[in-house]
C-alpha cells in the first residue's frame, strides 16, 4: 500500500492507539456481555459506565445523559424520530445539515410535519437572525449543525437556542456536533441544547459507534427496542470495545486539539494557491481549523482529487456519505456559483499532520490545478 498523506479527516480518522487497545482488550480477554451477572461481566459493565462518564465530562454533561448508538447517523435519526414532544408543531432545520439530518427532516415532511429549511449566509453560517423568521410559538423542534462537515463553518448554537426558546420555550433544540466534538470547546449546557449527536470515528475511535446526549428530564422514548439495555433507552448489546475506545480516543483528541492550530495549515494552502488559481474559500475566518473547503472556477472536484491522489495526497470532495451525488446541496444553499461549486474539494486536517506534509500537499494542489487549467486552455 502506497504511503499517502491523508487530508480527509472529516470523513474519518485513523483509529487511535487507545481505540485499538480497547478493541483488543474487550474482544479478547474481557469479551463478556455487560448484561451478564458474573464478576468479569460486571467489570465490563463498570468499564462501560466509566466510558459514559468520560464522554459526559467532555460534553459538560452527566453520564446518565449519554445514550450510545451505532453511529451519528443513528443519533440524528433518533433525535428526529423520538425528539418531538406530542408529535405536534413545526420543525426548523438549517439547509446546511449533514445528509443524516436532512433526510430525517424530509422523512418528517413526508409524514405530514411542516418542515422549514433555513438558508445560510454566504459563508455557510446560520445565525439567530437567519433562524428568527422561521420560528413561532408553534415551533416544536429545531436542528442546527454545530460545525459544518462541508465547510467547517461554526454556528453559535448558544445564541440560536436562546433566540428560539424566547419565542417557543418548549421547542426542542438538537445539534449535530460530529465535527465540533473534541475539536472546538463543547459544553452542552452552555449551548442550551436538549439533544446533541457525536460520532467515534471522527475523533480517533472505531467506525460504528456514536452517542446522543439527551438532557436530564427530557422524556425520550426509545428508537430501538428489545432487551432493554442502556436503561431501556437503546436496546442491543453495547458495542463494548467501540464505546470504551470512543471515550479514550475522545479524551486524547480533545487534548491534541488544545495545541493544534489548524488555521496555520489552512493559511499555507490559501497562500500557496493565491495568484496561481481562480478559487474561493467557502467559510470565514472563525471557521474550524480542521476543515478547508475550496472551490476552483471551471474545474471538477473529482478530477482535482484524482490528480492529488496521483501525487500521493488524499482529499475529500464534500461529505463522504454523499460523494455519489453530483450537486453539493450545502454549497448550493450558500449561493456558490455552479462554475465554482463543481470544482470543490474539502481538505480536512488532523493534529498529527506535519507542516512538511501540508506544504507538500498545498504545492501538489497548486500543480494539479495549474495542470488542469492549462489543459482547459489547450
Ligand atoms: N454528521 C456529520 C456532521 C458528519 O460529518 C457525519 C459523517 O460524515 C455524520 C453526521 C454521520 O456520522 P456516522 O458516520 O457516525 O454515521
């Protein structure tokens, strides 16, 4: 296997040493079912409870407020399926959501709910001002992504939730925190959310594990029923190794984030390309330092990405889950001209990337784009 420079960390991350250690320990020496009553199983149960506590602390929550799921897609589906009290009222969702939120909202619409999609600003952000015209006293559920997986735009969820609650105090606030968790400071009570989704494999955990924060006192009915695990809130034998690895990886990811200056990496790309390509940066200066979304005029993102792969650098096109869809729903909603949006790539960093890798990759991108532009002229 070729040794690539990996710059698609918003799609998934390399499993951390902690995740691998948990995988080994809890599928081998400690493989017991945490619901069993013999001593080694109780030890596994205790380890699960500690993992809940670790994740809860990273979210500013208590461990009773954490429900583990199979992925953030499930967490988002769960929030939409079971988070609307009395199944009444209108639903307000930003137009910049990940497909798992967007499709959940469309499903509610098909069931007869009034769903209102909020257009973002041209930098991809959703502000209280954007949301305000869509909220009324009948608003039952609001979902706004914390950090965009497409552009890295960070939304002020705290300001949004307080704006919404002033007009509709009973509205449930959900936020998809997959790209924010452990990367920017997250405290669910400061954010004012009732529900918050996270995923393990974006923070060095294994694929197939997620969690949903459910605020204390919120009567959330189960989405998946069966053996009554997790206090009847989500049945199914817990993914023990995945959950324990998630908690340990999240802790390590948060620690690395404290010393990581992703904006430095972003600037290397932007400075290298300036004057050499006709491009726009989707986002703003307050963006997450982990994601850089660029659109090149007159080019195609897939071709740029292939040329980068030829040069040993892996980058993304946008949401990993929607690469088969030709148009980019989020960039379209932001009003990015087609001539640019067709040539979009998403570069997403890890604190483990080195400056040398980033300089190499930025030069490779400059070369790839210049080569394509020459071909277009010829
Ligand atoms: N939400 C966001 C913002 C994401 O970036 C992703 C993954 O790309 C998901 C949800 C889905 O996460 P999972 O792969 O755990 O289902």
